C-alpha cells in the first residue's frame, strides 16, 4: 500500500490542492466567488440561496404544479411559497 498523495501547488492560474484521501476543513468556510463541483454534493443541513435554486433547468422560484381537481372545480397552478 502506497502512502497517500498530498500536494499543494501554487501557480499563476491559482492554487491546486490534491489529496488521495479525504480533505477535511473544520470551521466555517466563506467563498467570495463562484463554486464549482464535478462530483456529488452531500449536505447534512439546509442548502439555501438568496436568489434562485435551479435543478437541471427547473427554477425553484417559478416552477409550478397543476392541480387537476381543485376545490373550485377548475385547474389551478400551485407556485412555491416563501
């Protein structure tokens, strides 16, 4: 079994951290910029946004569902509530 790989590389284009095992950060993290992930994001708590949350191409702010049998007897759309 080989030793885990741990590399911190500094270059003109940024800083790259490589770890062949889990990288753990204990404490709050603030990112002033865009965050990109190429793998699965697994959260134990809430994920919130002051703007909109997009799932695929579906907006969490404007997505609605049609209710086939509403109490008034007509079709109604149910938009999310704040």
